[in-house]
């Protein structure tokens, strides 16, 4: 722990970096304790800057009109496919979908189990 504090201070010779390190360490502890996926979090942090830059570029191309931006987004076939995939991925992760899938699996097992022992 001492090496972490010394290393974070040594980068910029600034005590604020040590406090940032401690704060993110506490956040990381609670995220790990509550089983948050760290891979998705790191990926989101890395890609957020690229997402923001491209969003600004696209809004500039559409004359800063959010309506034109949305129209362009929903008329492109590639965008529509990506939006459909994202919506489907979100739906599949809901508890209702999992419950439906479990019920379907149980019904299939009872059908197969019942017919093989008859």
C-alpha cells in the first residue's frame, strides 16, 4: 500500500493524485464486493472518450440539430441493425426473460423425461 501511495504521488508530485488513488481504491473495493464485472467497467472507461468525440463530430455534421442526428441514425441500415442488437441484448438480460427461459427449459425437460420413461 505504501508503494501505491508513493507511486501515485511520484507521477506528478501532487497530493491530489494520492486522494484520487484512495477514492478509486474504495470504489473498486465496493464494486468487487458487490460482484460488478470489472471487464465491462474498464471497457466503458476506455471507450467513453472515443464515444464522446464521435458523438460531437456527428452532431457537428448535422448542424448541432439533435433531430437531424436522430433521423440520420434511424435511417441508416447499419445503425438500425446495431440498435436492434442492443435492444435484444438488453431484453435478454431482464429477469422476466430469464424466468420465461427457465420455464421453457423445465417444460422441455418434463416432456422429454416423461416420454422416455413411458
